[in-house]
C-alpha cells in the first residue's frame, strides 16, 4: 500500500494512461476536455461527441484509477454506437488532473463530479442524461461494484460517510446497481444494501463476475446492461 496521502503529490497514484485510439462510429469524435473544480484545480477528461446528440453520460473511475481505467473507454465506445455522448475524467489527484492524491476523498470526488456536471451543462451546452456513479440531480445513475459498508477496508473520511443516509437522499435519479457475485473486493452484500435504501432502484447481478469484470463475457454483459438502462430511461 502507498505511503500516507499527505506525501503523495502531483498526479496521484494512478498515472495518466495514454489516450486510447477508440474506433468510434461515424459521426463521433473524441477530444480533450479540461475544466476547473471548486478549488480551481484543473480536471482533465476526454469528451466523446456524437453529432446530433445532446445527451451526455458522465463516466467516473474508481479508487486510485483514471479515465482510461476499468472498462470506461469500452463503455464510451458502446455509448457512441447508441448515439450517446460521454465525458470521462480524472478526479483531482488522479491521472492527468491536478491536485494531490487523497486516500479518503469522497467529498472531493462529489465536488469534482459537480464540476463535471456544470461543465457539460454550461460549456458544452448539453444535457447530463446519466452518471456512472452514485449521485442525484440527474435522470439516471449507475453504480458498478459500488461500496456501501464504508467501515470495511476504508479510511477515516470514507468511514464517516453514512451510505444509508446518502442513498435515502436520492429522490430524483433512477438508479441501477451492477455487481459481480464473485466480487471479493466489495462483497455483493453491498449491492443488496444499496438496493434496499434507494427508492427507485434496479439491481442487476452478473453471475461469477469479479470486482473489475475481468472476464470478457462479464464485462460485455455489464456494458450491455448499462447501455440498455440508459436507452430505456431517456
């Protein structure tokens, strides 16, 4: 495990992976997107614009990862094939974004996500159709292998986050949780707990999938469920 958060400066533990040359469908193009967060740190992202589409899905990476981590580029490509724009960005202190990496930065991540929403609505003048993270204020929210029990394997700020209270405050978004039944990083019980607390919720379990949906069949199922959920909700 890396040293204390205060000693990690610059661009976090997750180095910015090179931009992947996505083979996007005709009418879609990817470009660099940069915008400030609430403390004026530069957040760096990649925006996939689909000609004629006003709907944007914001994709958020996991702990100590980056905009090109997990399956985010593949999700962006699939969304483009369904005529949906997407923005995937690095949280502050991660990847190519400015700031100092912090182990327990839930509140900072929420603020960064708010900055991304404002960037889409303001600078890009488009609609935020869905967010791949736990959030309210948008029509659709998707949690992939998300944590509910913050006292398990977490640090101070994360331990102090009451996920039950946070989930019960979600009143606008329709939420879908996707979780692998063989996830040993965040047990599938967390997905069931989220489902119990969110009023308008759909739970989809991928049988045999691990935390990162490493198996291609599992990742394909996960991406398929995400795009179907978004298309049905628009």
